C-alpha cells in the first residue's frame, strides 16, 4: 500500500512542474500574477503519495537524447568532452597541433565574449526537457514576492548543483520572476560554462555582486557549502551532509541588505553522480580544490560519462525568515539568525524526507 503524506497546515502544496506541456510552461512566465496563480493552483496538490514524489517523468527517446547531449557537451560535460572532440579531430586530421589551434580559436572568443542573460532561455523547449529529465517537483509553504530581497539558501551542492540550476529555470514560470544564482568566479571563467550559466542568470558569488542584486530588490540563490560540500557527497554514513555552521557571512549579508532568508532543500541533488572518495587521492583533490576555488574530483554518471542519473529532484522551500536591515549587527544577533536558519533547515528536511524515501536519513550540518 502506498503511503499518503499529508501536508502540514503551513504547507501551500506540492507541484509537479513537468505536468505542464511546453506551451503551458512557456506561457506561465508571461502571465499576469493573478492568471499564473490560478494556473499554478489548478495543478497544486495539498496531499500526495511517496510514489508521486518519486515518480520519473516519461520522456521520448529524442527528448532524453537531447537532454543527455546538453549535459555531455554543456555543463558539466564540456570540460571532458571538448578535449576528447579536439583529440579525435587531431587524429582525423593527422595533426594534433592544428586541432589544438582550432580548439583555441573556439575557446578564446567564448572566454572573452559578453554573455548576456536571456529570459527566453528559461522558458525554451530545451529548458523544459532539462526539468523533465530530473522530474522536477516543488513543495513550498508560501510563495515569495517580486521586488523584495530574498536569499534562497539551497543546499546540498552535490557533485554539480543541477538542483539549483533547474530551480532557476523553473522560477519565472512558478513565481513570475527570475532570481540570480551565485557561482564561484572560477566556474564563470570557463568557456561554455560561462555562456550557459550566465544565459540563465548566474552571477559571480562575490559579496559585491550579491549586495548589488539584493539592494535592487532581487532574489538570489546560493548553495552555501560550495567546494567543501562537494566532498561531502556520498557520505560514509549514508546521511545528507551540508556545510553551514561556519557560513555566517550570508547572515551578515542578509542584515546589511534587509533580505529575508529562505531555507530550501534539494532532495536528490547528491545522487545525480557517483563520486570517487577513496583514501589519499581524495584528500589530495580536496586540498587542491580549496586552492583552485573549484572542485577537482573524479566522478561519473550514466554510461560512465558526465551525464547525470535520472534521479527525481524535489525542491522544498520553507517560510522566509525575516531579517531586519542593520549595517552592523551584533555577534549575538548574527548567531541567533544563524541558529534559526539551521533549525529551519533541519525541520524542512525532516518534514519531507520520508516522502522522498529517506525516512532513515539524517541531515548533518557541519
């Protein structure tokens, strides 16, 4: 018998984003707030089963192939596939130097060219296939408002933060406005990565960029653990591990901009890739990653290549935690809000873990 998970009285509901057809999905982002709310409400459930929570969206062979190729030759696969393609080109041409020059002529303009944000990208047919590939669903307690600063605190990072990226894609259709996701500067310097991430609204994770966005009454999203959290993927205990105890800079940012903190959790994000975690080599990669500013790891997905497994991702969002505007908060004020955020994160995880099939897992905050 399938267990039915009832929502708490504070929960607005459960929404399967992939239940929208392409035309419906693309039109949602263009609707007025009232019309969008009606369309969303029509597909929002107040009770659901674990089977619905974990259902994998059906895709045609062509749709799944397109999504897989986007991963393989986009993010994160381009780091691996591009050198392979250039190598094969060199073999075909019989001259590796010529192939390397061709590769440089492709990458250098991409590294230097401007990469504007394109809202149309977020409601494109390709974007919907990415959402469908991950069977994206949302559980949220209350919608957040446009023209008001929020910080979406959305762990776990996993090997690659696909959960955060697809939330960025879905947000205009769900909420009616886009938000800016924060990424390490090193990731935004990589050609191809830079073009794809900036086109959906990713910005540099510097204090200056984040403050500028929040002061403009924009919403930003961050996976707080960053590089450190990548190495907590597939923890030895089988529990979910996030890095948040030492992340008080984000609390200071909330005070200085008056932004509300929104606890979020992306169920499934740590299961999209397999990660090598063995012995001294793993420790070496961990030390190297800290120095470089981005993760250097050995990982693989479907077919042994950097194509993620088709694991359903469920984005859970709790009520915002209001933070007063205060340029110089006291250490006690910072600690109090930080503790409230950590407690809210654990509560959010514990509320929905059973529906995701993780009843025996704990959320460990480091």
